[in-house]
C-alpha cells in the first residue's frame, strides 16, 4: 500500500521582491524529482517553498526531502532537524550535500551525492519496499537526455517572476575558484533541442513571461547554441505572447555578431557575464584564460549594441589586486555604460584548486566556505587586509549605484543600442505584465524616495527622446535598479 503523503519538498532558493509580491523562480530540481517518479511507484507529493510559504514540521507525511546550496547549509540542517524531531525521516540532496558530504553525515536519514536522475527512481522503489540505503552516490555524470522535463503541476506561476529551464550541465572551463565543476564536471552535456523547446512550451503554457536558462555556461558548446537559437526564434515568433530569455554565459559571446543577432532575435534581454576583473595577472592567476584573448570592453559594447543588457559579474580580492583595482573596475563599468553589475568578494570553496592552494599557504580563514559571496570571504588577501578589502568593496558598490552614476550609464547604454529585431511586431500585450508595470510605476512615483523617483522620471523622458522602442527595456532596468538602490542604501 502506498504511503499517504510520502514527500514534502523544501526549496532554499533566493528571492527577488517585486513590490513585496513575488519570488524569482521555482526550484527546478524539486520538480525534476517529481518527474522522475517511476510509473510503478504510487506516491503523492506535497511541494513546499520557503519563499512563498512557511514550513509545517507537523504536516502528515512519511518522508521530507530537502535540497539546497552551500549558502543554505545552516537552514538545511534546521529543516532536517525539525522534521526528524517530529518523527519524519529526511532525504537530503542538492549541491550542498554533493560537494560537502562529510558535513552532512547524520544530518538526514538518506543522503544523495551527485546528480539524481538515476539514483532517485532507485531510491523510491527501495523505499516503497522498505529497503532503502542510507547513501546514494551517482559516480558518473548522467546523460542529460535522460533528465525529464520538470513537473510543475504543484506550482502557481503567479507566485514567481520567472521560470527556469536547464539546457546543459558541466563547463569546459577550469576557473580555480569555481565549485560548479566539482559537482557537474568539465564535460559539457546537453539536453536535445526538442527537449528544451518542450520545456519552453511548458513554461509558456503555465503563464511565464521570462525564462532563465539556468546553465552555468550557455556557450559551453557553441555549435549546440547555434543550433538551438534558431529553433527558439522559430517558436517564439509564432506566439501572440512571446517570451523573453536570460542566461549566464562567457564573454566570448561578444566575439560573434551573427550569434549576437540570434540572441537578440530570440528575445534575450540579459546576459550575465563572468567578467571577474580587468587585470590580466588576476585572470591568469585563477586560470580564466578564455577572458584574455579579446578586448573585454569591445565585447561588452558589442553585446549592448544588440539591445542585450550585459550584467557584469565582477570579483575583488585576487592576489594581484591592490587598492587601485577598485577604480579600474569602476572605469570598466562606467566606460562600457553597463547599467548593472554584481560584485563579489573572492572566496575559496572547499575542494577547488584555489582552496587547496590557499590552504597550503595558510591563507584561509576557518576551514570552510559559507556560500556567501557578498560581505564575506574565507581568504586572507595578499595586498590588503580584510577590513580594507571590505571597506573598498562597499564604496565601489555605492559609486556604481548612486543615482547620478546609474542615470548617466543607463542613458549612455540606451544610446548605443543599434539593432532592433523586427520579428515581433503586432504582438498582443501581456495584461499581467502591464499590471505589474503599473504597480512599479505607482511605487516609483508615490512611495520611492526623491532620489529614486528622480531617476525614474528623468530616464523615462530621456528614453523617449533616444528611441521609444527602448521604453520597455529602460523600464525593466529601472525596476531592477530599485533593488540595487535599496542594497546600496543599506551599506551606509
């Protein structure tokens, strides 16, 4: 007889607040586990996401399944303890348990290490039969074509801003500070184009307006990307309500104008770029040689010309960083008119080449990485003390996101957009998107502080002068700026 409520999933995902309304996106790993349930296993799922609901440790279930990343390690342990205290066994998986299995011993009843496409169905059958193992290890990397489309039947799209689709796992690059390859490896593995298009269709049918391709490197196999993008364009141009897309990608995307045109024609609005730094010595130091062979500024400007926002990912704290690096990074952001940038402090996650090197040099603080890349580092910098690094890190954030600086950059960015796709004319507007825009406008006009309100009003006027076709893009950037502005204000 099948258990009454065998599983309760709890997501640890980070959030983005849209006027206090919605979170960023649902956890696709949990929905994938649901889709992996064998046909001959009769179980009922309950989905829990702490971003939109509170945990009920007393819910009637026979097993709680918890997932999360290193950043969520403490909360993961609290969840496992809470369920087990009430007599509910716990299965724990995800990136944290896979990268740090030694820290998870005794935390849960069943531990999953590695990808779960093969081990989860095996566990379910054994658990139903009353013979589960305490540990399930995926020793080889799975074929992504064996990874099913996530089962989104238990979510409400109104609770989320975006939907995620994963096209690949693995990254061919070997950046010394990156722990992704410790989990998914260097071998770049992709789903088929048909699988990906089906998942995009599923997201659209649920009501998604934006899809984030949750790949660590969307350009890990350029030939595959070149084959996939035309299929996305073909499908998207047929929709009365076309989707927009975003993803993480390497800066090499800026080297190919034909590829950039396809990204624009597919309606990619943002590309998160692993720029890290402008210092050649620092890039060589952490084995990021693929950023060195072309001028980074030209790459960024070329992306912008196609109307795609370059979201710059930057890091401070490399061995070759002295105090002058903060001005260099500001000049990069300002000189390329990049509206948004995320700045992190260099950290050394466990088992990475960087961790091993710094451990040997005695330059680690404690013996672990918290998963927090802002306001925390587990390394001892080489050319400045930690307090000075953090102080200048805060000051750089404030320089970038003070209203005058941001307003200048966004206007310059809008002015350099040169390509406008003509594939989506006469498409219907999205009523829900218009509703959200009205909410944001009301906030920015009537509730935001004067400085933020001024940026909004001035930019709407300026954008209309530059090109009315860019009004929606400018509005999206201003909505995003609200969060960076709030973050900047908290730094004082």
